[in-house]
């Protein structure tokens, strides 16, 4: 069983930056391809960035391409999402999971971007 814990969210002004972290306990998370997902109020949860288990392949949704960077440290079983040039439309609860999301969801971390 893998338990996922997201952290690093907060309130930031448009144009600002945040760095999210995803930690995992339990069975090793390192062997999974991983992704960052987000869910805004009234919207479906969506994949915003993904990374292969070896970190050799990354994917970004068009809405975040060029602004967000996903990375992982398998030795620490941790994944990161560096978010720059944040926009109000990035406001959402951010979650990490395997990609595709086959694990139980964590609590997520709230990101709020003010205009």
C-alpha cells in the first residue's frame, strides 16, 4: 500500500512561483510513472504533468507548458512540481498519483493564485 502526501501549496499572486512536493510511504513508489493532477472547483480532475519512472520522458498539458517543471528523486521516493508564472486559472487542489492514477488519492495541496 502506498500513501501519498502532497505539500507546498499556498496563496500567491499572479506571476509568482510555488514548488509542490509529493512524498510516498509504504511500498516503493519509485517504480511507477507519476503525475501531478489538479481539480478546480466545479471541474473534473485533470492531468497537468507526468514523468516516466526513469525521469527520461515528461508530459505537460498545454495550459502549463513552459511554466511548470516536473521532476523526481527516486532515492527519496519524492516528486516535485515547480510552478512559475502562475495564473489565476491555476487555482486548484493539486494531487500526485501514479500515471495512470491507480493508487488511492491523498489529501492534495491547495494552490490559490490571486490576480
